[in-house]
DNA sequence: ACCTGAACACCGTTCAAGT
DNA sequence: ACCTGAACACCGTTCAAGT
C-alpha cells in the first residue's frame, strides 16, 4: 500500500526529529528505515520542508484531539495539569525525546513558513487548552491575565523539558515541575 | 595572525549556532566567512564536535565571569533578575538568536560527550548564580528548595526564549516573563 | 605553524525512465 | 500511482603536499 508508505515515512521521521532534530533528519536514512530509495521519499514529500510541515501539522492535529478529549474527562484542575505534564515527561522517557514543536522552535531558522505556521498552531492549541483549564479555576481573572498565564505555563513546561534533555536526566524535569507548583505557577 | 583566525572561526560559528543550530553549521560556509578553505578549519578544530565543545566551554566561561561581576554590582533582588532576563531578551533581539546552550540542549543527540559536559556546566553556572540571588531574599528556605527554585527559574526563562523564538516575536517573551512575575515565580 | 587541493562517503534535489 | 538510477552541488573528514 502506498498510503502505508507515506505513513511509515512520517512515523520514522517524527521519531528522528524528536530525537535528533529536523536538520539532522536524512532522506536517505529515512528511506532505509522504510525500505525504499531516497528518491521515492521525494514522491511523497517533494522537499524536506514539506515533510516538516506535514509532521508539525499532524502533531498539532493530534494534540488538539487529545486535549479536547482530556477536557471532557471531568478531572480536577490539578489532575488535568498533572496529565498534561505527563505527556511531556513521556517524551523524555522515550530515548530523551523532545516535543516536536519545541525542537522545531529551536530550528526555526531552517523551517519554511508553512512549517512555522504549524508550530504556531501547536502552541495555540496548547495555550487555548491551558487557558480553559486555568479559567475554570480563576473565573474572575481578566482575559489578558488568563491568556498570559496559559502561555507562561506552556513555556515553562517546554523549558523544563529542554533543560532536562540537555542534562540527559529526567529527574531534572520532575524537580523543575515540582518547583513550578511550589512557586504557585500552576495554581 | 593564526590566533585571530581561530577567534574569527569561533565568532562566526557562535553566531551561526545561535541562529541556525549546530547541526546546520557548515565548515565550508564558516571558511568563507573567515576567508580560508574548509580544510583549514579542521586545523584549528579537528572535528565539528571539537568546535561545539570549544564554543560551549567559552560560553560557560563568559557567563561565569559576567554573572560574578553582576553579583558584585549590589543591585536589588528584582534588579538583578531583570538584568539577568535582559541577557536572554537581547539574544532574541539579535536576529531571533537563542541561548547557545539552549540550542545545544535541543541538539543533545548530535553532540559529543565533551560538549554535553560544557552545556551542563553552563546550566550549573546559571543555577548557582540564581540560587545565590534567591537565597539572599529567602535565607530561611531549605537548600533543596532554593536549588530547585533556581533550576526552575532558569528552565522557565529558557522556555520563554524557545517559545518566543518559535513565534518569531519577542513580544511573547515579554508577556511570558511578566506572567512568571505575576505568578510569583521570581519572588 | 598554518594552509591547501583532491579525494572519499555523505546529503537534498531533479529528472528521465521504468512498472 | 509509485518507484528507481544517475547526476548535480552540497556536506564533514582525511591526507599528502605546500609555505
């Protein structure tokens, strides 16, 4: 099936980007993983930038679907945030992987505009969700305050993941998250 | 002067890494910038990994010297943190650049161990300094608490820079920092 | 001590050619 | 519709050769 080939390429590419980055991603290595020739990868994704765009778009779509479902689970504010944080923790647990869009934010300069738009959308999906969660606890906070806090929580978690990855030690992630809670950032 | 050549390579390389990342760094482009041939770059830095190590080591050294001097300036707690945050902001102001070690943390998988050690040292230099600043305001806090808070502040600022870079808009950095302060993370 | 040209195996991309 | 081999200009690295 050719659709499966496209899916296989995206799967292998996502893992590679989250582990080594978009710039380090190789069409020839990708082709080997999937069992085709590198020229064939270009049939499915004309350029590397097109692949980056498709990866980020799917990543944003999946986050949106996951978070929408999570919000319906009727967990408490604290439980929702714990589950949210656990997603970022799980990436580190899998071979020290990083959030795909966090990685792409670092590699911003190498991305085509079409991929940057998807990175932006992923951020919006996350901060919109955090804003909803935060608003249910602080209904009296101003819209600006809620929005800024949601963005801050997202950035803080991305930073915790980045720093922990740079130490190659997930214990740092846990320590940082605990300190965020202790300081009241999540409350 | 050959020492100047080495310095010129490091200067051009640092700017390139902070803008485009270590993986995207090209010895051939670097050679053009400096006015030599790419084979000559290898005379000064045998491998790309050696260059990464030298860049990160100098970055950590410079941070250590700068922060030691800053601590002696006898500014208030709030002023010190504002000055500290301004350093990360200044990177974004210069062509959306990122902290060299934040970038390298994302590219962790591509780095030799010798460079990873320097990224770790940069983190330690920053968190040690933040711990001192935080301790002067909260002398009664436990050592664990102070250390965790210092690490959290560092990670949060790195995350703010990463997210703002991914949006290509420094206004997000300012908004996130303001929300950190509002939540009490810096206090 | 410092630089270079040439070679090697890599890389993304293109394209004519296959099925 | 999907894949391929061959070519192109790139890349890091090595090394014998220059000054």
